[in-house]
C-alpha cells in the first residue's frame, strides 16, 4: 500500500492538542500524511498565534469542525464544552470523513483519536477504518478512567461519580500514587453539573476504545511501571516531547514570546526560577500578588509566564503589587506565553514552579529540572503525587487557612528545593532513564517502530 493517510483528532484543549501534534510530526517523519482536526475556535487560535507556519510543510493538513459552542461562550467551562462536543461534533466528523473519502487517492487509512474523543473511534468503526486510541496523559489517569465501573461496584463513588466515603485514600494499582477521592478527575473540574456531564462523558469514551487496534500512551515504563503492569494493553510511546526537535507548528494556542530565550542566554547556569501554570489555571487577585511578592522576596532571577487570562475578571497588569516591576527590574522577565520546551532545555533554569499538567511534567523531567508543585485541577494532583512521593523530584506547596499559598511558603520551598541537592540528583537519574526509553533501543522507541510497521503492513 502507499503511504498511510491518518485523521488525528484531539480533545479541544491545549494539553491534548500539543502531544497529538507531537505524535503527528513523528509520523510525518515516517512518510505518513496527517489530516489534523481542530475545532473551528482552536484552529483560529493556532492560526492567529503562528500565521503562515500553521499549514506545516504540506504533510500535516489542518482542518476544523465546530465544537457546538457559541462564539462568546467560555470554553474553559468544561461542562458546557463537553455538552457542545457531544451534540455537534459527531455529525460534523461523519461529514468530514465522507468528504475526504470521496477522493480515491486521499482516503483515510487510520483514525487516531484522543480517548477523550472516544465517540470519534465509534464513527471510524462505522466507516470500517482501523482505529488507534491515544491517551495524552499518564497511564495512571487512564487506569482511573477505566476503573469507573469497579469504583461504582465497590461503592466508592455513586452514579454521578461523587465519592461516598470522601476521606479514604484509594489505591488503584501498585507502585502508583494513592488518590484522595476529591481529586478524581471529574470531581475536580468544578460544579456538580460539570461533574455529572464529564463523568458520563468519560464512561462513554471508555466504551469507545473497545476493539481498537492500538491503545498508545504518552508515557514510558520508567515513569509508570505500576500502572503499565496493571493495564498491559496500554502501550507507552513517550514522552513524545523528548523524542523530537522543536517544530514550527506546535499546536500552541498563544503566540510564543521568544525574547525570553535571548534573556535566558544572559543568565548564569542553574539560576532561574521558571514559573508557568499551563492553559487553564486561574488566580484570584490575592494569590496572584502573593506569588509576585514571593518572586521578589526570593532575590533570584525568574521567568514568569503570565497568560492574558490568568486572573479572574481583572487585567493582570493592574494586579501586580505597586512598584513590583520597578523593584525586580531586569531580574524578572514576564511573558504572555513561552516556548516551554526550549525554556526547560535551557541551562540557566534551576527549578520549575508548575501546575503539574502532564505535558509540563514530562517536559520538566526530560530536562532534569526539579519541581515546586502548584496543582489546579484535573490530573494535576496525581502528577504532583508522582513528582513528590514516587519520583521524589519536587516539593508540594501548602495552603493556609484562607486556601492561599503565601509568599513565605513559596520562598521557603524554593530555597529548600535549590539547597537540597537530592532533588536534582533524582531528577538527573530519572531524566537518564526517560531519555534512554526514547533512544534507538529504548522501550518506547521499539513500540513506536512496531506501530509504524503495523501501519505499513
């Protein structure tokens, strides 16, 4: 057969688009052509951020379908977004597949869908197209998703996903973090309505992976031996961010401010506190100011990613403490969005204050950078447990009685992280084993090569 043509469809959130785009670039290196399906809203964001770079080199063709939401609606409201996806996207994907398959030389050979878009795998089955399920997060989080029926049967959660005995820690599999039920993915996403919608959606998506040809995951045996042994159908091919050079088309929703790389070039090795909280985290004014004041108090140089929408309702420019920018001067660099992989690979980075999204987690550990963990929602709490309890490459931050992480707490933990060399030592060990897994004879690379061979067979 000729070169395969793959339709790839991520869940429409930044932390899902980027790893599937990284996988797409790897597949293109093996002669595969990709039709990458964003939502209309996200495709516009990528185009606005990257201009003419978004069309790739012709091997990754960006297309889009509606997400079911109105133009001004808040797509960070995951209940509404999930509802819109479920009602509108399946019929639009059917139309798109019919249209593409109408051209004999462009027919889709395989569909690779994010497990969080499990309905897309059902649609591929309707068309008789072989299906590959892609899980962009930790294998452990997939085990949690897959365990929903057992959690219901064992009366750990009720039919809406609410924990019945809310304080008992749950161990889903050996050599993996114990979970507090309040941190179950669907519980941590917001209000009860959102919880019900996302819990039902997760259960439906797990059914969508029945009879898929492959279930691939953005992880490695070295990071998650417990989860991968417990559920051997999950085949690790990651971390994808560690396997490839940076590409012009990353799938980022914001324009990356590359001036920070030149600024980093002027800093001492191992001197910079890097602060970034992903695409969803939102701060109230008090917490934003405590973070700013902690960076000032640290007396260390820092690079802080301050998204335009990182604060609730108020422009972040108005929330900086009075005189903050003058006092920190050239010691502090604030940008709206950063080329994070290049930042974390820079020798000047000392540590990473992070929300602990899976992409940020694997990017940090692939570069030997210790963590200060500031989880917000979703899988962040699980990843924090991995970082602090299992891998021992970082520290947690504690909140006070107001649920605020104070400037003193942040300053103290930064100092502890940078003075205690055991964190860096453990990080470098883990980095070595992770990088080995994606090298020529590594476990992730072998599985990926088997995957390519299967596609060509």
